[in-house]
């Protein structure tokens, strides 16, 4: 298996796991800041345990003290998570998701500026097509009173793009460390903003544990490893799958039927991703044949 195909497999698996995020957020039924606290604290705990079984020395390096790169990457990921939730509370969901989905374009631009990473023509075309499909899904129509929420969504897109660029620059050398620091930062900010960690009802705790100790840590760990093998823009492109699969799981379990826009836009994105993957595979195979 080529490094690129390995990167596609790892990243896609992470996104498939993450696609259950929206469903379990609904099932958990917690306030924003309370959920953010547990989304920070529990994944950090799980990844610390995973890291302890893997490389104990990395934990010592992480805590005594973390490097500037680890702190910066963790801060970017934490800001992206918080800004996304804040945007949802201030503007319509369509606005948040459409603006957030500009992250592949921002990632490609930042990687080009800071990493001198060339954007392949077919990747750029796929990004533009996918973003167009997402616009169709959510039928974006901004109004004048949504500026604050829109700015939070833009901040979320920029910070997650910056996170992907750091992963690519460092070849995802310490994804656990980045996510652990991010979780700690998110939990601290959530507590400062009034989170009530023990206000969740007993019947919702199993959903919370599945979400915060399974879905969140392992999906983002896989997604963070992907840029080790893929260009930053391409890894970010695969992330768009989550915004299409997530509503489908909600529909299947809770009965929220997707609109025709969701179905059509979803088809556009899925077909584009499939064609992009096949074309990249074809180019890599052709190159291996030509190269002696």
C-alpha cells in the first residue's frame, strides 16, 4: 500500500467514526459548555492512557513542559471546537456549516504559503466542487444580523485549517500530544464559562461516554495521523464526508429526514471524493510505471 493510499484509509476511517458525533451530541442532551467540558476532559484522559501504554517518555515530554508547537496546535484545535459551538448558538446552522466548510480552501492556501506545498489541479477542482455541494446541502442564505456567528464560524474554519497545516509540517509526529493539550485547554475554558459537569442525567451518561471516550478521541487521533501521508488540503477535503454522513445517522436513528438538498449535495460530494481518489490512484500508478 502506498503512503497516499494509507493516508486516505486512515483519514477516511477517522471521519467515518466522527460522523456519529452529531447523533451522540443529540442523544447526550447537555448544555454547550457542559458538553465542551466533557469533550475536552474525557478524550484527554483516554489519550493519556493510550499514550502511557505506547510511549511513557512522550507523556513526560508532554507535561514537563509541552513544546511550543504542541501548545499552539492544541490551542488551535480547542479554539476551532469552541468557535464552532459558539457560532451555532449565534447564527443559523446553515451559515455555520457553509462557512466552516471553507476550511479545505483555507488549508490549501495556508499550506501553499507556509509549506510551499503545491496544490494539484484535480485536488483544487475537487475542493471547489465539494464546497459547492455543501452550499447546496444547506441552502445558505445569510442575513444582516448574523455577523457575530459568521465570524465565529470563520474563526473555526481558519483554526482547524491551521491545525492541519501544523500536522502536515510535523508529519503528525505527536498527534496524541496535540489532542491531549487541546482537551485540557477546552475543559478549562468550559469550566471558566460556567460548565456544570455533573448536571447530565444518569440515563444520558452512556451516550456521553461513547461520545467522549470513543468517538471523539479515536476519530481525531486517526484524522490527525492522516496528514503524515497526505497533503494538508487533501486530508482536509476528506473531512467534508462527516458533514454529509452525520445527518444520515441522525435521520436513521431519530427520524429526521434529510431534505432533497442534502441528498443531492451529498451525492455531489461523495461522487467528487470517489473520482478524486480514483484519479489520484491512477496518477500514482502511472508514475510508478514510468519511473524506472
